[in-house]
């Protein structure tokens, strides 16, 4: 069968039942009308996918600028699904788990992969610890970092896991090093129709890089004058995508992620990347935290550390591993961090809660 958004693969199943195109439309209407929240999101996307338009409307998360609604061609989503299927050997009839919200691109693509590739898709309610049928074994699943952390002890039920939507900390990586499950961190965004690059984070061989993302076939990368990643994916995109992610290019198919251009701190003429500093501190602070800056008359911007909670007492020795300019000049606490719609820390809005 030639993949097409008007067709449903003959091997596709949703929660153990096969549905034709028309049957799946009926299921989608039922989810929208009578389902709980995550089922309504699933139903709404299915109706969008199965209609006669050659695109779907999705909202970006801000990787290339301010969040906005864009239209993605269904043909591009099909090509993305095929590329992922080829890389991870997702052949018809294999069972996959879907535990992400269906209103974001990562969740939408799990559904598209199943419909296009003929996979048996089990859908469960998105949560920090998805409740699954532990009698079943799964070929493939996509997790957030929090789900990865909480699900690590059940990994014998899943062969391959991809994780995205946020940085995977060293403490989470430590939980999966003795697992047979193959785990890959992904890089991608709504504009690129989910991930365009992956990085293995366990079960390493001598040839594996622990720092570089490697692009999927047919995708190359470069940087602009800000050292931000530029993505060239002619099979998926009509134009190149210019991101706000600062990277170090190792080749035209591999790169190391350093941080967000939006978050760069210029302190006394020295450019500092908060995400790089955070990585050095992540095993030393057991609460949610982030690095940012506030105005300073002498330095222009000075580095500060913000911790979630009511206590900002920190043993200064945790900063010993930082470079001179990276060390926070002050530590603040915020009772509760503010999150973005996609579950990441909203740095600006959280910083605005601090009374300086």
C-alpha cells in the first residue's frame, strides 16, 4: 500500500481493534463527543488527519521564535513517519505505546506512524507514570524526560524508547544504563515535523558519540551568524528552518546542543549559556532550578540561580566546578515555578515573581 493520508494501513490497530477509514472517523467522533480529556484530543486530531485537507494546523512551542499556529502538510508527516519507521525498523504489526498528549506534534506523530506504517497502537492517558498493561511487550514508545525517569524500572516491557520535550539529566540517564531497552534522546520541533536528529543515551558502543545528535537520512545542518542551528530537510520542508538553539557543529549531519539564544547571558562581555551551567550543577541540587540573569550596573547582566521552594540557602561549595564567570552572584527562591503549555519551565515568568 502506498502511504496516503486518505488511507488507513490494513495492519493498523487502535487498542487491539482494526478500523477502516470510515470506522476510524466514527471512533474519532465518539472520542470528541464522549471521551475524557486525552481521548478528546486524540479524536480531534484523528478528524483533522482523516479529512480531505492536505494539511493540519498545529501550534509551535517557540523553538524558532514566538509560539504561533502553522500549517504542516500531511505529506511531510507521512515522510517523517516513514523515516522514523525505517530507522527503528517499525514494520507492520509491531505493537507501540502512545502515552503523550495528542495536541502536540510528538503525540500526533505517534498516531500518524501507526496509521501509515500499520502498527498496533495502544493509547493510555498521559501522566508522569503511564498506566499500561504490563502483560504486553512493546516495540517502541515516546516519553518525556519525567516519564522516562518514572518508567525506567519497567523498561523490560519496551524494546526502544525515544525521549524528547526537554533535556534528559545525568541523574535520569544513570537510571537506564543497565537496561536492555535502547533509549535515544531526540532533537526536533513542530516546524520540523517532530524529531530530525537523535542521540543514543545508553547501551553505548565504542563508535557512539555521547554528546552529538546525528540527523536522520536526508537531513543536514549548519549554523547562522548567531551560531544557531539551521536545518535543511528538503524531503520534509519547503524551506530551511532557522532555530534559536545554539549548537556546535561537528559535521553537516551531527551537532552538539549548547543552549537557547534567548537565554544567553552577556556578563562583562563574556557570553554564558545557562543550560551549560545547569548541566554542571544538576547532580548537586535536588530541587528544580535554573540559571538566568538580572541587570547589573557594572557587568551589564549578572548570573543568578533560582531554586523552586522557600529556601535559598545553598552550600557555596557546589559552585566549585564552575568557571569564574559562571558562578552565580546571587541565589533566589520561588515557591512554585511557572510552566509553559508544553511543560517546560517558563523562565521569564518565573523570574518576574522575584522581588529584587
